[in-house]
């Protein structure tokens, strides 16, 4: 009986914590901004470009890069897709971000809608094959960002970068 009570209290605490985070506006997946960001604005905050992607088959995009940025939770990898506006980022970029992130992310080239950089979206593990690198995405203004980490952590990773971008506006 005592054990059941303890388990029930732990589960209740987890539910309350999840609800609090769900209501936290700082972790929204889609946030508007009138500012049109360029990659060059990220360089002064320490974002390092690893690769530039060919966007000829990424409808509506003006640029796409893979890179790294260090936060208080460590060095994290991002894929940033820049669009001409927030509305274009949402309408054309969000479906592809959903496809490329999460536990069920499409990381096989033959199945992906946008094949460029597909290898960079995989995290290889010796014993169990490839797994998605990006647990979640966020859209801030005209940027669609895929963020490294497991589903629960990667949205926070996105928001570390978004908080830094907010200071640029």
C-alpha cells in the first residue's frame, strides 16, 4: 500500500511538471518574429557552420546550414533552414521539420522528402544502428531549426538559441 502511494505521488508530480512545461510560453514550437534573420547574424553569438546545404530542392528556403553552438548544457548540433518570412517557414518548412525530427523521424534517404543532409540527421550507435539526431524542432521567425537531443531535451536546446536570437532583435 505504501509503495503504491509513493508511485502515485511520483506520477502525479510528473504530470504536474509536464503540464507546467506545456504551458510555458518559452517552449513553444512556433513563435513569430518580424525580424528576418540571416546566418551572418548568428556568427557573432558563436554559432559555427559545419556544412552548407544545397537548397535547390528545399522549396521556399533561402539557405540551410548544419552547425554547432555551445550552451550551458554543452555543445549542440543544429540544422537551420532560413526562409524569406515566418509564414513561409511555417507553411513550407514545418512539415519537413516534423518529418526530420522525433523518435519516428525519417532518416533513410529513400524515404525522406528532402534528401540533402540526411546523413547528418542520423546518430549512429554501434549496437543498434542509426537513430534520429534531432529530437525536436522549433520555428522562430523565418528560421526552422532542428535541434540535437532526445525529444524532451531538444526543444530546450532550440530555445537556448532562440533566447540568444531574441537579443539580436
